C-alpha cells in the first residue's frame, strides 16, 4: 500500500482559497447552495472540535496535550477559525492592518499599530505617508475604514506623531526629556540592570512590561503572549527572537511579530534612555 506524504498546510489552505474563488463565478443559485454546504461542513467540524477540546480539558494530561497541539500553526488557525481560541482586540486590529499594507507600500509608506485603548486604535504612518499633507486623507480612506470594517468594536482611529521609535531606541540616545513623568512616561530600571539577551519584567500599577536588551538596543513590550495571555519574561531569547515559555510561540523582538502564527503581535511601548535610565511610555 502506497503511503502518501502529508500535504503542506499552506498548500491545503491555498487550494481552499482557489476553490472559493471559482465558486464566485458560478450562477447565483448554485453559488448560494455551495456556500451553504461550506457553512454546514464547517459547523460539523466546529461542533466536533469543541467536543474534542472539552474532552481534553477533563484531565490535566489532556490539558497539556491540548496546549502542545495548539503550538502547531495549522491547529491554532483551525481553532481560531471556529472561535475556540479568541484573539485579543490588539491582535485583531493588527490583522486588519495587514490587509492594507500592500496598498500603503505601493505608495512608498507603511503603517504601525501603536496601541489600542478602549474603543480607539492608535496608529503611526511611516515612510512617504509620515508627515505628508495627505496623511489624514490616507488614514481616513484606507486605514480607518479597514479597521472599522473588520473590528466593529473600534469606533475611532487616531494618528500618532513620529515622536519616538516604538519598542526600542539605542541605549546611547540622549534627548531633552524634561518633565517626562508628567507626560505619560514612567521611569524603569537602569540600562546596567539589563543583561544582554536576558528579559526583565518591570511592573507599574496595572501594567507589566517586558524589557530586553539586544545588540545595544532596549525593547519594551507588554509582558503578555497574545496567544493565551501568559507572561513572557521567562522566555528564551535567541538572537533577535524570544520563545514563550508556556506554549513555544516565537516572536521577532525587532518587530514584535509572531513567527509561529500569522497576525499575532506583541504590544510595543515607546522607550527613551536618559543618563542610563530607561523611560517607558505606558499611556
């Protein structure tokens, strides 16, 4: 009996996309029936997956196996599609921005999600879009519409000025930072307390921050893996990446993007360094 090699998940997903595109060209009646069949099949799969997850959760051993299984990007994507795993608001907005990036790049620019607070998403335009007289129009007609259409909880999109690099600054940078503590900045540890490649957790009121020093740069992110909300401070740093100590998700510390699962992203905080003291802007 011939054994068939397991198909690549990406190839399987692309096949589904091609078939869905072909359905769009069918007569209206046939197209509606095909889409109803698709929804019915997905409902059966979702029902079975939820029962499977409930069964795994009945024992500690089952919970460990479930967490191990979710490390696989294909299983994570399937659970996400059926609502078994819930993305946080920041991750959903970041995913929406992925859809407008090609348009932004075609105009020589880009967009970065800075933070999400309440019902407002704060973004920063980059490249040719930054400081351009048409920035507001670009934001309104492109980015804002894309976010609101895909994340209805967001009611407002605000543009953040290019104040400081999000996530990190070279540790030798010295700026005029008078009254930082009166402008939303919080003083953290000194640079000397950060060993190269060893993450440190810094807590202030209700915010937990992950600080990492890589190649002379200090990066700051919310100390929370967007996968299941677990802390990252015990993670292994290998070059520019950090691995979640709980479920093995890997993140690029230069961008905050997840290497393991698409559209998952760490939440960055702006950083300044003055007289070897680290300042983080939390709000």
